[in-house]
C-alpha cells in the first residue's frame, strides 16, 4: 500500500534448501594378515553419493602419530568411486588409521568412519659373513671366532639376536654348533677336528621374524706345528769356581717356549759343550722342565721335571705342550756349577730346542 492507499503485490518465489549431507558406503583397503609391509603400496576405496552433486573429497591418514591430509580432489556427479593408493613409510610396524572427508556443492560435509590396519613386520636382512672366509687355502684355527656384519631391518626394528649354525655337511643335517647370541661374533668353544670340512651360516631375529639364512661358507682345519721363544737367551753373568746357580728363582730368567700351533707338541733339547774342564752329561750343566705360570700346560709324566744332565743328543724335555691360549707355555730351567779348575773366561753354549707334533 502506498501513501494514496493503493495496494501492490510481488510475485511469489520458491527455493529449495539442500541440507542433506553426502553419504558413503563400501569403504575398504587391501590390507591382509600378511600385508602391507614397510615400503609396500596400499590401496583404499570408498563409494561416495549425494542427492544433488558431489564437490570434493580429501583422504587423510595417520601412520606416525599425526594425521596428514592429501590434496583435495574435486569431483562431480551424484556418485563417485574414490580410489587412493599410498606407500607405507612408517617404522616399527605401527597401527595405521585412515578416513575420507567429502562434501557436496551445497557445502554439506561428511566423513567416513576411521578404519585401522597394522603394518606387518618385514623380516630383517640376512647378515654378511666375515670370518672364516669361504674355502681358505690354509685354515688352522680350531677355535675360530665367527664374525659377521650386523643385520639391518627394513622396519628399523632392533635386531635382538643371531643364530649361528656350524655343521659337518652343506645340508646342515649334521649340526655341531647351534647358538643364539646378541653379538655379531661368537667364539667356538669345542675344538674343531682336523681334515674335517665345516659349513656355517647365520640369521637374524627382530623379535617378530627370522631373516633368511646368510650365504653358506665352508672351511677345513689343517694341522699347524709352530712355536716361538718368549725368552731365547740366558745370561748367568759372572760366576766363581765351585759356584752353583740356576734359573729356578728366575734370576736369570729361564728359556720360555710358547706353542703357537693348533696341536700338542713335544719339545726336545740338546746343547754344545759349555765347560772346558768337564764335558756334557754331567751335573755341571743340567736342565729341567717347568710350567711357569700356566699350570697343566704339559704332561709331567712325559717331561723331565727334575734336573737332568744336558747332552749333545736331542732328548725330549717337555711332553704334550698344550696349544690353548691359557696353557700354551713351558719353561726350560738351566742349572750350572762352575768346575773348580775351570779357567776364567767367557763361556757360551748353543742350545737347540726342537718342536715336533704328535706322531
């Protein structure tokens, strides 16, 4: 109505307000009891629908403790199949969550439920063997310390232990050693046999799975007869006629011999003459075996542990001198008595120690 009382009217306008959110169904991923694993692809699928028109969707997932959104994908129509492919990069086999946000052209919003799956454990990489090498030409270590490089794990899981196997055959049907260790080396505890081929391998465990076995290496132990002199010369200094002195009190130090091989050995001794007035094979120049600080290093029943006369004929003085590290040394004691008529001059004798393996 205007000021003059005239009535006016406008035309009727109709409009529809869309407040119904888009819907989803058939949300799936292709995870299984065994997949995915680290660095594997994983696929996601959701069907989206709307009464009028879909507008966009955003995929979001959490594989590290933080939700991460993909770029928004713009879509159209009343039905859309969303297919997403991702690659697992999480560590330590976590539980992964995912969902999809979506909306229609009226900006009605919705999201799927949250779905979860667990990344399966990837087996560790097999260790690389270091020592013993494969088929060495000469191998004499009867108590080898097996060495290998630390295994790596695709999931960055901690390697908990290693299993080492040593066998008499390449099929590992005759195993002589089977040990678990947390280290990347292991010392053999049982003497290996001579002329026997051995095969060895190692695998790693990350608390979830064992790795594949490493490559297999083999070696054969050969006999080694070897020795060294820790003390190879004795100096008695000045002595008077009739004076007696020996190395029994370590003044001077006795001969000391070490078995550096891998079998027990016999040690024989002989010498050139020392005195002018008396010959060899007398009480004026004597020898005896002693164990030094390594008790039980040789067979006393096969050794001369009491002083006996030195001769120029090689005779066994130490029998079955052991080769193991803590019992591989023996001493050869020397006792001298200066003959009463011996002239005053420098005296010297050449002593020969001969080492031989068992027959």
